[in-house]
C-alpha cells in the first residue's frame, strides 16, 4: 500500500494499537521550556513518577528569560518570572535531564536550538508543550505541540497515547515573486483558507516552491502550520536537509546507511491524502496582517478588506478599505521561533544597512539563539542593526508575547516578524502587524508600513 | 483521579467569536507561578476586567452578566482554543467551574488538554452552535456524554447528538489517569524500545 511520509513516520514509532483506535507512539525526544515544561516536571514529581529515560529530555530556557543585553542568570523579563527559571532549573537537575540554561552557550528558543544542535534529526518523533513544535517537521521529523499533562505522560512512559490525525497535502508550485519569503507563503495560505483551514490535519508541504526554500525557510513555513489549525507539518528531507544536519549535528557521524534511510522518508507516488490544497506561487505577494488573527492578512499593497469584522478593526484602530501602506508605526520587532534565524536577520540587515530608524519607533532585534547571535556578530550584522537604531537583545522568545513587565505601550502599532497578532499578544492594547523580517526592517526605517521597494535609495555610507 | 463526567446540566455562557485563542482565555501575564492552580482569577482577564491588572469587572463581558454567574458550559465559535499550547487555559476554565465547552471547531492541543482535565469539548456543526447561541438567556443545557446528546432548555424537544472519540469518552466518564493506564502496557513498551535500539541506534546514541 502506498504510504505518505506521515504514515511512515507514524508506523516507525507505533509501539502498538490500544483500545479506542488510539496508538502508543514512542517519542524520541521531549523538549521542555520553563513556561509549560516546569509545571510538567513538578506534576510528574508530585504524582510519584520518574523520568523513564532522562537522556531523551531537554529543558531549554527561552520564554521568560530577559532579553536585556548583559542579563544575569536568573533575570526574567516579567515580574515574578525568575521562579519559572529557577524552579525549572532545579527540577531539571534533579530529574537528570539535559539542561540548556540561560547562561549555556547554546541557549535560545527551543525550536531554533533543537535543529542547531542535532537534538532533532530526520525521522525522529519529537514533542514539546509548545504549539510551535511543528517547526521541526521541516527536517522530516514527526514533531508536534502537546499540553503539559501529555509531556508528563511522555516523561513517565516514553510514549504518547495518540489517535492518528487526518492528512492534508499542501502543494506550492512555481517561482516566488521577488520579495516573497516562506512567511508570505504561510500568511497567504492562512488568509485564503482561514485560521481553521488546516482542519487538525497532519500537513505535508510539497511542490517546487517548497523544494526551492532553504531549510530555515522551511522551518518558518512549518512553524506557521499551527496558526492554520494543523496537527503538525512535515517536509520530506532532501539533500539540503542532509547537508544542514551534517553541518549542525556536531559529533554525529552520519553513516551512509543513515542517510540512505533518511532518503526513504518521502511520500509514495500513489499515496492518498484526506485533503489537498494547491497554491500557485506566482499569486503570492509580500503579506502583512491587518487584524487580530493570522487569517486577517493581505498583500502589502492592499487595503483592509471591506467586510472586515468591526471588533478586530476597533482593536487595531483601522477602518474598512483603509490602505495599510503609509500607516505610522511605533514599534518593530525581529526575532521569534518563526523568523529569528540567521537568514532572517540577514534579510533584515540587507534593508537596514546604511539606514536609520526614526526617533518615534522603538526597534528591537532578538536573535533566536546564542548560536544565531554569534554567527550574526561574526558577520557584522549586529553592527548594522545597532547603527540603524535597533536594540540587539539576548536570545529568547522576547517580545513575541507579553508576559507582564515592560513592552510597547497600549494602542501602539508594531510590525513584527512573529507568528501571532492576537489581541494583547505583545502587550495590552498593542496593535501587532505580522509580516516578514525584511518588511519589518523596511517599516522600521520608514517609520510607517511599507515594502522594501518603497524605500528611497540609501545614502552612500562611508566605510 | 479526575472527577468523572457522565452527565452535566448547567447554564451556558455564549461567547460567539471565532478564533478565541488561549492568550485570551488566560493571558500569559496571569500565569504567575509554576502551578496548575490559582488561574481562575485570570480567566479571560483581558476581556473580563476593565483594565490590564485590574480586577474591576467589565459589565459587558459575557461572564459578568448576572444570568451567567453560575455558568458551567461555554459556547464558542470556530477554532476555539487556538494558539499557544498552554494547558493553563484549561486549568483556568476548570477552576472557574466550566465542565463543558461547545464550539464549531477546536484548536487541536486545547482539545486534548480539555480531555486530560475532565472538561468535555463538544464540536457541533456551525448552524447548531448558532441556534444554541441565539436562544434567549439564560440557556440551560443538559449534556449526556454516555448517549452523546445534549438538549437546550429553550428547545426541549430537540436532541442534538455529538461525536467524541472513544478514548476521550472513556477518559472523561471513568476519570482515568492516562499514565497509569499506559503503564499497564509497560512490557510491550520496553520490548519496542529494545528492538528499536537495534533498528535505529542513532536515536539512542545521540544526546
């Protein structure tokens, strides 16, 4: 029988079927962060269970850690947040699991760190109590977000009790128009088919456009699958992925047998999906959100839709049919598990070089991990950001979501390379427009919403 | 052990919006401790109170209306509980007193979290949800999980049936601990891992 890639990954990890049509699935790696993982460790202990295999479990500090340059070890970005860091650290040490602490050279956002350090490899099953775990399907892994109770279940038993989801193939073919990125594909898909369009399916992204994306671009695309109400997303590993893994999985010797196996991780030609979506890449233009759900996104040169719901418009301070281009902004943020990798920073730096952010805009860049930060600094990218007037922060989730503490003021308009434009996501009353890093950079220097091509030619910069 | 849920009768609060995300259900700023408890106060904090950090009720918010003070059923729109995986959203709903959430569709992780915490998530076709929502308040619903039916006090002759996965149903009705349940199959699990270590040694050597 012809199988999808997802079928193969599921079969590979299926311990046995259990009653009620569910399966027990072996979990190769469990990632925890201090926000939702700490409570899972605590509950595990309170219930008298122990971690079955600590070598498979990683605690990584990212959500609440301060992004202030020169932060101290326990410094949180929200009042009372220190407890999440210190308690998670203590419980992780006690349980004997891996710990990538705030002062670890590899610290960063879990979904940025995991591929960088070979914690996730093609064909692995990996879960984390974090919705953006679907990011890691970009390497051909079976990766999805779970709740804290399920994380506790994985720690105690090594397996998850799961019902196989339906499957959807999203095929994107053709060359992306200039200025378009994986982020634009994701926002275009969600805007066209709605934020519930993924129907809780395991999605496989295929097509020539997906093949042409870099591995980091694929991570961005898979990352946004949860905003599409997908169970997970996966992309078949190709040579680009194998090269990426060889470069990042330090200490791993990638045997020919292993890479041969990884090449079998693809959907058979006649395999069937429950749902199919096709997109012509030529239709995609650079996207930006106008409302309070990722589905409220349009091409940058389009106005707010006529029929936009009033609740979102009131929150965003917008009118139907109002152009987005030219709206004055107050803030800009570049970072997150969606767009906080080196290539994202490079795209933004290309726009920022020789330009500066006007005084009315607070602009912040927080690299997704310390490895990204170091690599960017080695290329002089930090200088470009700083000279443009951006803050250059210490890695973590940072301003992607508000957790209390300092942020942009209420009613401020912020362009952001993140994944969610929900009400209050970046702070009470903050009006978030999600878009790609290059567009965030362009808006930041223009002081208003615009596309990179709208920017006046930069002045010559003396070396 | 979870409190078993076989039948439930209660007042339904109607929050007829699509894409109600877990950041709205429990804003991150309301997650103050490494704990499953102490979250009810922060439930829907951004909508329920007049200002961030305030505890002054916003009289317009559905849960603050007098007829909904005892609500134990929440009715929502499309993609309810989308967004962050934070189980805190479900812990907050539970601590507040909700036992059933009805919506046109659910965020996947939120749906799983409900089942793990003794809250019954019921997905119904859009028209049925809208019909429930349009009835004059207070709407009292009788939910029978065993029969997979519900009846509205406003529409007493009309049984609405709903689908629920067999495992979810059993977990809710029996209040089972999934970890204890899985551990009854420990031998099979250990046998799998032992074979798997030979088959995929790189999974076992890394880390």
